[in-house]
C-alpha cells in the first residue's frame, strides 16, 4: 500500500519526538537542524531548551512506558507543510549529569509527568521532514491524559 504525504507527516512527528529525546539525552552533541527548520520558531524553542540543558548540566532519560506520542489528526496547510495534532506524554526524567559522562552518578533533577495536546507544523524538504512550529493546545501536569499509543 502506498504511503501518502499525510502518513509521512505523522511518521515524521514520531521520528522527531524520538530524535529530540535522544538529543536531550546528549545535549552537547545535539544538532537542532536535524529536527527543526533553521530560523523557525521551532528551531528557536529547541535551541533554547538544548542550551538550558547544557548550561544546567542536564540530560534526559526517557521512560518508554511514559514517553510516547499519539497522532490525532493531520492536514495539509501548504505545498510542503502539514499540521499534525498529537497527544503526547513526557515521562522523561531530567537528570543532573554532575558534569560527567558516567550515568551511574546522575541524580534526578525533575521526574514530573506531563501530558499535552500540541499542534505541530512540519515542512518537507530535500533534507527530510523538519518542525517549523509547535504550539501547546492543552497541558496536564502530573497525569497521563493520552490514550496509549499503538504506533510507537
């Protein structure tokens, strides 16, 4: 069965989500341009987050059962842009790396569970799918407000 551009946009949201988790797991090696269009609002937001992680010596440690994305809708909004609305659960732990690469000495900085419904604007280019913008539509702290993903 042939994949549509809408299917690809949904898959791109999932790939970008996992890529950003990996990026925040090693923020000193993170290349924001892999996930966001340079100069876009999404690139600025992710750059700020990565810089905060670097400055504070934090790394992310995803908890797979509590870190997932459930796509809800997708629509084309331009020649190469799509909007994907998704429910996301972030159960990643922010860890203080204590300035070392040894994860055995990491200490929990923040283990709050956060769920959100977000609108992602993605753009397709010869380099692949990249995020242009992301806007939180709803945020729930301390609860898993999303159905379990069947795609992740």
